[in-house]
C-alpha cells in the first residue's frame, strides 16, 4: 500500500510558476507510470503529464512545453514544475502512481491562477 501526499498548490498570478510535489509513503521505484492529472470544476479528470517507464514522457496538448514532470527516486517524490500558468490551468491537481498490480492517487492540491 502506497500513500501519496501532494503539496505546493496555491494562488498564483497569470504567467507565474508553481512546483507541485507528491511524496510517497513507500518506494515507487518499480512504477509502470507516474505523473499528474487535474480536474477543474464541472469537468472530468484529465491527464496533465505522465512518466511512462524510464524514458518516455507524455503531456496533454495544453501543456505546450510549459510543464515538466520529474521523479526523485531517492526521495520517492514526483514533481510537476509549471511555468507560464494561465487561468484555465485552475484545477485540483492529483498525483498518480501506477504499478502493474495497483494504481494509487493522492488527495489533490488546489491550483488557482488568477489576478
């Protein structure tokens, strides 16, 4: 069983940056995929950025080079670096870790982009 705790969300002005962190309670070294999803009010949860295996990264079209997903295996922590944030990026951001046997979600962290 792995517990995921996100942090780093908050209120930021358009054009600003945030770094989200997702700390796992145990080792996630053997993950199949890990990354971030988001859910805006009234919308379905959607993929943001995902690390697949050890060498492939998948991003949603709306990322357009603004976000970077990374992992620190020594700290069992997944990051999402977000730059040039836009009001439409406002959402609850969820960390996701997929193993071949189970999938885990964090509780979410709110990101609000507003002037």
